[in-house]
């Protein structure tokens, strides 16, 4: 029954809904993400992208976490606000992602996994970037641009053309998302800094 359904295409539709809602900072991004990653997991497991499958399980957990953070996170428990990370955090994050990716890539290279090092890198980096989205860290969009560029290549190589097309579309949406979040953050800061309204 499941094999007869266009699982890949349905997961792509919900993935697009997730990103469109995330750009608008709508909490509905998280239910859309939960549906998308559940279906996505089925597809990538069949394609033997094992780290990508693990990533979908993580995404599901992060969907629940992100939903909570956007509703009840932050100091006042009214939801997290967009903010920047210090440069030192990014330096540590990039080094950690590379080291962990190399370790997982080496481990997977002894089995039947496809593209073990790239698959590991995109998975580990996406874990970090998803956490950044859940916490509304502004630079998540930059991380996603690098990750999604690699995903286009991986999915083309595995003949998952719907996913490759989705990630090409994601690249354009990421640029829009960065601009929208930056504008929102600046507007938020202007209100906070205004002594009349603060």
C-alpha cells in the first residue's frame, strides 16, 4: 500500500510548507516538518542513505523541540527571539562538525553506505542547523545554504530528483528567509530599544 503512494512527492510538499512557514516564523512549520520527515525517512532508507535516515529521526525529535521553543521557550517563556551567535561559537561548531563527520564517514565507509563522508557531513551539519532554527539563531540560513548545496548533488547521484529539485528551490528560499528574519530581528530590536515601548 505504502509503495503505491507518491511518498517522495508528498514529503517534498510538506518540506516546502515547513520552510515557507519557517520563513514567516509561523509555528505551523513544525507540524509540517513532522509529516515531511516521517515520509522522508522511508525514502532515504530505501536509497541506502543511512545517515540521512538517522537525520530524519533527529528531525522528528527537533520538530517537537522546535514547536515547544517557539511557543514556550525564551527567558519569559513566550517563545524564542531571533539572535546572532558569537563568532567563537561558529568556529567551535564548524571544527566539531568536520571532526564528527570524518569519524562517521570513516565508520560508514566499511559498509554499503553511499557517499559516506558527504552523507555524514550533511547529516551532522544539518543537526546543528536544525537546532539553530529551533533556537532562532540567525546564521542558520547560512549553514543551510552550504548543506543544501551538497544535498542537491547527493540526491541527483541517487536519482532522487524530486528531492534534488526541492533543495534547489530551498537555496532560493534560504536567501529570502535570511532577509525576512533579518528584517524581523531589526524591527524587534528597534521596538526593544525604544524607551517609550520597552
